[in-house]
C-alpha cells in the first residue's frame, strides 16, 4: 500500500498536541500503516526529503521569523494544512506573554534564546491559508484521528460540533459551576466536543475549544461581571483562546 505522506511540525508550543496523538497507542500501528511521516520529530528521526506532501499538521503559534519561514515552505509543498490545537488556532496560552517576554526568555534560557528575534505569538492563519482547524488544548484524540483518516481518503472531516460545552455538561447531569457555585465557567460560549471534560471534574471551562456557533458573548460577559470580574478580567478571560481574531465584549 502506498502510504500518505504527511509532516507534523511544532512551532512555539508545549508538544501537548502531538503527545495526545502519540498516546493513542491502540491506533498508532494503523496510523503507521496508512501514513508516511516525512517529518515528525517525536515519532521519526528520518530526514525530510523535501518532496510534496498530502498534509502538514501544525502545532503551536508562530513567534519567530524562522517559524514563519518553515510554515511558508511546508504550505507550498502540501495539499492540506491542518492547524492543531489552540496555540495554532488562536495563539493559545502563548499569548499570555507580556511585553517583557524577551527579557524573561533571556533570563530563563540564557545562551539558548535571547528573545531578540521573537514577536508576540500569533495564530498561524496570520501567515498561511489553513484548510482545517482542530480545536482544544490539547484537542480530543478522536478528532485528530478522525481528521487523519479523512485526509488519507483525500477529504476534509466535518466533525466539529457547533453546540456549546454546556449542552454536554447538562447531559452528564453535572452541577453547574457557573450558576450554582458562582465560578467563571466559559461553557455557555465554548464549542463542545470535549464531553464537558473539565466541568465534569469540577474545573471551570477555560474556553480552549474557541467559540461555539453564535455564542452569547454579551450575556456571558454580564455573568462574569456579576461574579465580580473587572472589565479587563472579562476581556482577558474571554479572549484567551479566541486569539484576538474575534471581538470580545
Ligand atoms: S494547544 Fe495546548 S496542548 Fe497544544 S501545544 Fe498549545 S498549550 Fe500545548
Ligand atoms: S458548569 Fe460550565 S459548562 Fe457546565 S453547565 Fe455550568 S456553565 Fe455550562
């Protein structure tokens, strides 16, 4: 069988997204049968041959010129480009860095990274066309596997949920952290598909899957203000995983 040529690259990220895929131990053998990882640092030491690709999967946000260059090179070589995880989609937690990032970076990674060549982390769609987004921090393993199978068949998957996390949370009959415990849960405006993973163990939804379809953002902002969050806190909380690409109330 001719295997589908793919690359997986990591920009500024924690590697959590690719670990999610590599942790799918039962499915990995099948993935290996179907795909040739031309470039996938945590999976294969094979050198990239520079040839055409069916798909490149990108984890992380772009924060350095050489990362942008890598993105552009792989975009030119690949039929599909898939953004995996919140960092790639919105900048993710990397966007929490402040204006002194270069200073912090130089202090922590002296001699390795001076920070001089870094810019504020950006979602990858600022630089290249993205064919498919797989949300989450990290994404759900089944969504990554489902996307791979679709790409192998030459199509794009249509699995993304449009409803909010609250729907899945209520189906699981969880206590509502927002209404009953007065905690700043973002489930009402966040895209479902995670089966309310965090609220089900008593942790508020941080919104890592981005906005659901037609999110009631004003109403969510009012609820957060009612809990005592300042305007700035509301803006930061609701903008953390929306990358500034979406206006926040
Ligand atoms: S999206 Fe989350 S898990 Fe994936 S690289 Fe970014 S911080 Fe890590
Ligand atoms: S805990 Fe959060 S996700 Fe669950 S129903 Fe309440 S607001 Fe929605």
